[in-house]
C-alpha cells in the first residue's frame, strides 16, 4: 500500500461550473483564469479541458503562458500583469499573447517594441483597487498613445473589483460607475466601440452591471464560491441566490485512517498537548498534514469527514498527520476513507476554521500530494 493521500480533480465538474458561469452572462465571452497552476488544480490539464468551452485563458506571467503553449494550448492567452521588460514583450508577441498594460513603464516599452507580430492590449483602469492600472484621468492620453503604435492589434478596457464579494458594498457601484464613465468618454472621443472586461467570479454572480464583453471567472470554475460562509453580506447566505449550490467542487483532498486508539479521559493528543479528552475517546490518525496542504492553522474542531461521517480535528496539525476525534462514529477502522475537503465538505468551510479562504487552500497544494484526474 502507498501513502493514501491524494487530490482528485474532476474535469466534468469543471466544465459544468464553466457552463454555469457562462449562463450568468450569455452574451459575454469567457476568459478562464488559470494562473497559479489553475489555482493549484493543474493549469495544463484544466486548460485542455476548457479549451473548447472558453475563448481565452488568463495567467500571471509570461512563464505561465509559455508553459501552456508547450502543453499544446493554442487558444488566446492573456498575461494579467503584462510584461516586465522589452525582451518579455517581444517574446509575448511571438507567442501571440495578449497583455495587460497597467503603467507608463509598460506603455513606453510597447512604443519601443520592434516586432513583426501585432499584440492585443488590455488597458487596465484603476477604479479604486489601487493595485494596478492607470487612473481614469490618464486613460484618454494612454489610449491615444496606443493608437499610435502600429503593433497594437486592438485595445480592451478592463478594471478589477476590490469588494465584489460583499453584495451590498457601495464601493463596487462606485468602481463600475467610474469605469463606465471612462469607457463612454473614450468611445465618444475616438468614435469607436471598445470592448470591456470587469467581472471576476463574484462580480459575475452578484453584480450584473459588471458583466462586460469579456468576463474573467477564476475561483468559481473550480467549484469554490468566492463568497465565504462567514461573510454575512455574501450571496451564499441567501439560499435562493447561493452560488455554492450551483457549483461542483473540482478538487477533493482525500486520505485514510492509518491508526486508531482509545484515549482515556484527561489524556492529551498531539504537539503541545492542546487537546484534552473530556471523556474516554477514540482518536483516528490520518495521513495528511501541512506537508500535504492541510492548513496548520486549522483550529480544534475543524470538520473532517471520516467514512462520510462528521468528525472533529483534535490536536495540532503536524507535517504528515492530523488526529481526529471519532468517538461514537460507526465502522471506523484503519483504511477508512477520509475527505479533508471536496464535494461533501466544502473547502471554504475548512478555510474558515483556519482563518483563510478557499482560494488559498487549493492554490498552495504541494507537489508531494499525489494527483488523479477524474474524467468520466
Ligand atoms: C485581474 C483578475 N481578474 C480575474 C481574476 C479571477 O478572480 P476570481 O478567482 O475571484 O474569479 C483575478 C484573480 O485574482 C484577477 O487578478
């Protein structure tokens, strides 16, 4: 028997989630965000599975884009942070990548570019996130400069929302309004139609006015809602609007029980003796720890499914193992199946017990955790 710890990636769930994303905005095109190894799901495999369904992929860097091309992905690819040097921009042109342009340095780079191929530019407007992008009052000037560069194939106007997961946060309205004004001014000044892109997953679901020519869903494709259950303002707390109910988790993090013991009342379990048995208890040891991607910050009581029954984390998470209180559960034995997160236990729920978000847990799965793809 090999160590029974693995993640499974369900490509059918991925496609279903993508169709759901598209159903929210049927007139838009989809840029599937597959940066950071498709949020830990395996970028090449995810992109191959989605290639017939979406129009474009988005990654963070030139390296991530090249990796997809080397794996045979021919669809358009957008570099979300643009290029970091003239050499990179030249290579991006050769690979046919589209690039975000978010600062003057990148604009100057483009003006100095000597390449045969044309390149699509996604001009980023900083409408309030204050991370990347030109201020709305700079955009007219930058757009005029882009029009003067012969290598520019077309320009899409984009922005990014900072709080789209808070469904009644007025800041999102302000961002969208700033963006709409900027877009309107450009279109009327240059007498052309300009494509737009605003929405991430939360924007796509909760802010219909954020839907543009292109939407950029990421986390929802992987079956994880951007709305945390602990966020009182989230749509997932309104059952009739819940996004999570429409999504199928793509990643399942599975393991098995590798030891079982009786722990008498008053005895402790694990490093630091943080868990004390309040009664005579049965504790299962499971082959998954922070070295496998389980969060060390998970608190005592974090839910774990053992043999499909709810159990609670007891004791600190160690590198290779966790311990779980299975007192009173039925049929638990060595080799019993354990779901750490997946279809029956949402990663966002585990994340909320570990003071983080599902995004982080799925994205940082380490190399050593074995992967298996389900494609039935
Ligand atoms: C610019 C941009 N667009 C879209 C996304 C996708 O966001 P989400 O995963 O919340 O859908 C991201 C992710 O961080 C992003 O940085």
